């Protein structure tokens, strides 16, 4: 948990692979360096991260598949030095095109949806939404206000609040339990995503579904901003399958208000009738989402399957420079 966020985790994984590939000493007796790369570097490292650290995110899985394809497509007669250079260049291109250029294109599309007088509600910390809001503030004269919703135990919205405040954006900071109180003055909701399911549902930070549900009840449009490399071929019907549980002890330090509560929670493992549950993600049904802002444009959730059919999200060959 020292590196959090789908983009940050994916980028860190790819940068680590770059370092390992550069440092790897290939077996001179190996008949095919591609097998050497896959069996001694790619698979062991990815297995270690997913079994000894955290379950991998959809972004990490898609990037890992891209990297395996890049290795498989190399000419087996290539010089080892050229192999390392080509793979590192491919990783650089993937990060640049699928994340950095994609975020710039998303900012361009989403900025058009912000108008004077808007009250924008967003949830927790999200890098692309942070870029959108600061970009609109810096590059236009639009006057808008942001309501930033946060929740325990992470409280990572405070980091985003500090960045927005330094950018000169008028902000309000509330906890999740006050969302319904402020929603009546909100004009648009901007949310991020950890993954985009093929049926248009959103897999994201726990609490996202609650915010989207309340927004729908108040007829407030919900825009989800996410890169296409986060698309998964899977369809998920609920928030249990594929979820990840955080450290239950995080709930103790952020929840205790009295000595009696502290004593009960501190000894929760000894109480057979008490369990602490700290899920990290939830699933937002597609009917709660008004539109999905990607680098390819703004599309309805029902069109995700079409986008998936037209474009392989694990293939990093297409370029986005002309769209930015």
C-alpha cells in the first residue's frame, strides 16, 4: 500500500520491469531468449507481486499482457543489447500513450463539460480528475466550485484537497455521510475508476457506488473519467468477487472515539462475534453513470462493449498524439 492508485501501480510495475530487464544476464545456453525473459523475469516477478504483496489491478494485468506480447513479437535472432533497448522503448511508449497522453485527451474532453457556476462533486483522490480541475482553472476563466468527499480509513482526499487549494480552486471538504446533504446544490459529479468492466459498470474505490447512487436520486449527471487501458473483458455482478480487503486494523485508529470503543476494537480478534471488514473497492452499476470520459471521447456506458470490440485495450500500438 505504499504505492496506491491504478496508474501509479501500473507505472511502478513497468518501471521495475525496465530495471530488471536492463540488469538481467541472459543464459548463453538458452535456445530462445524470449523464453528466458518470460520464465526468469516476467512470470516470477508478477507472481511475487500478486501473491506476496497485493492482488494485481486490472491495469497491471493489461500491462503485463502487453509486455508478454512485446517479448513474443521480438525476433529471436536479435542482439541482446537491442532486445533490452527495444523492450524498454516499448514500455516507455506504453506509459506515454496509454496513460500520459490519454490523461491529456481526457482533460480536453472533460473540460468542455465544465461551465461557469458549476458545483462539481468528486470523491477521494484521483489523478486524472485532479488534472482536469486544475487545467480548467489554469487555462480558462470559468468560475466553479468543488466539493470533495472523503471517507475513512484512507482519507486520501486530503492530498487532493491540498493540490486543488494551491491551484486557487474554491473547495468544500466533507465526509461521505454528508453527501446527501450537499447533493442538492451539485451540478455535476466527476468520478474516477480503477477498472471499467465490459458491461459499462465501474470498479473503483469503495464508496464510489454510494456517491453515484445518491447523484442519480437527485438527477445529477455522473461522469466517470478513465483511460481505455483500464477496460476489462470481465463482467462483474457484485462487489464481492474480485475485491480486495485492506488491513482491518486501519479501521481502529480512525474509528475510536471513546475508551470503551477503543478497548472493544483493540481486542476484536478475541471476540468470536466481532469482525472488522475493510473492503477497498466497490462496483457501480452502469445505470448510475451518465457518461464515461475516455481519451477516445465521451461515450455512454452501454458503448463500452463496442469500444472493446473495436480496440484491444491490451495492445499498445495505437497512438494518441493527434488527439491531444
